[in-house]
C-alpha cells in the first residue's frame, strides 16, 4: 500500500524518479535481485488497486469491465502488438525458445524436465483436452511460430489444419518448417483477427487458440464468430493467461506501466472466470487451471537461454533496434521475461 500512496500523492515526482531509475536499468547496471524485488513491488501495487475497497465494489467494477469489453473491437492496436513481438527476427526466438518454438506456457511434469520436453508435454495436453482426432478439420487462431499447428499436422496426418497469424515472419517460419518435415496438410494465413474470415466457415470440427485471447477485447463478438465457423457439434479449446481473481486492461497511465507500453499494448489480463460471462454463443463444457509456476519456469528457461546466447543475440538486437539501442533492448527483453516470472510464480498467483 505504501507505493500506491506515494504514486497518488507525488505523481509527477514519482514518474520522474521512475524514469531516472529506468535509465540506469537500461544501461544494464542494476542486478537481477533488485529488479525482481521492484517488479514484485509494482505487482503488489497493481493488486492493491484492483481490490477496489471490498467484494461488492470489486464485483461492480468487474461487471462494468465485462460490459465495456462487449462494446470494443475484437482486438485493438494489433500493429503495435505485432511490432513488439512478432516481427522481431525469428533468429532471436531460436536462441530463447525450445526446439518447438512454443512462445507460451509449457508443462513441467518433473523438476528435471527441460524446456523442449515441457513444450511437448503441453502440446500433448492440448490435443487431449481439445479432443483432437485424425481426420478432423482444425482451425488455430493465433498460431505464433507454429508449435501447435505443426504438432497437430504431424500427429494427425489425415486432418486438415489451418492456422492464422498476424505476422508474415511467423508464416514464413512455419512454412519453412512444414517443408522441411514434408507436412502437406497445413495451411497458414496471415490476417488481422478483426478482419479474418476462414476459408470454409461452418466446416471446422475444432477451433483452438493458445494465449491469443489476452490480446483480445470483445470476447462476445469473437465467440459469436467462432460459433459460426464451427460445424454442428464442433468445439473450441482456449488456453488463456489469466489472473486468478482480477480482470484489467494493460494501459499506459503512469511511467511504471512498462509492460503496457513496450510489450503488451492493447492487451487484457482476464480473470480465471472472465470467459464464463461470454456464453451467449458458445457454452463452456469444461474448465481447467494450470498452476502458474509452470509459466514461471517457462519464463525462467527463456531467460536462461537468452543469457546463454547473449553473444549471438546482441547483433540481432542491433539490426532490429539500432546499435545504440542494443543494450537497452537486451535489458528490456530480459525484463519482459522477469516480469512474466513474478506473477505466475508467486504463492498468491498460482
């Protein structure tokens, strides 16, 4: 609560102090233990804000957010999100992610599991929970670098798999991987989800989406469209990054809204129960939770890989952001992974 009070009473002074501190961070002069402590403090400040003074005002606030989402576009600031993550050279992610290029939470069934094994465990769990079968017509929304669509196309060779991404870089990578593996049952489409219409609406047995809904706003309209794209008796499977209690928008209001400014512009933090309020067109028949510590370990592994390959990554960052910005962006990407670790791995956010 102390930091919340400081921000309220000394807003401009606090912002100036935060900017000054971030200049030191950007020069890579602040050790991780201080950064992690600062991130935890800022996260606690956010939680304090979201309590809204009690359960009754908190529920009223939640319902106002739900109604507000229904009046917005399906997704907002999609170009910013694309630039922040998905048009960064693929080679950068080659040094950070596992062998399957899974840019989302992995599943660690054992403390001894490495990143690639954890990727594969989660990909198999998706197939099980989505009830995928050979011969189905499957659509993936927000396919990233193709970890799931390539996995499905390989595992179910008699299925037709169509995957949608907002990034040409991702499409090029997936098609190259498909050619390398002689995969013939996979189609990749580059499209803004606001404007996307599938090649064969009403024909899909399954529609799957992995950590795309955090970038969405109007879940009502998106669910309606998905319902129209599914065939009769079809089902959708959604994996979404959530807070266990709170729904909020990523918005730049003060200098310390760093994630909203640099990595999650236009994003949403859904609560674990948010989608329960958007069942006008699709009915939820099952609901699972995954302990946030799996995401924490995923992010720690990405961070460790990044540090391990700093020599190879720095030239990539220099070509992307400019040589004078490479240290700053090396720090920023490390900070992004650290920020992802803290809420997922804390005892209060499991």
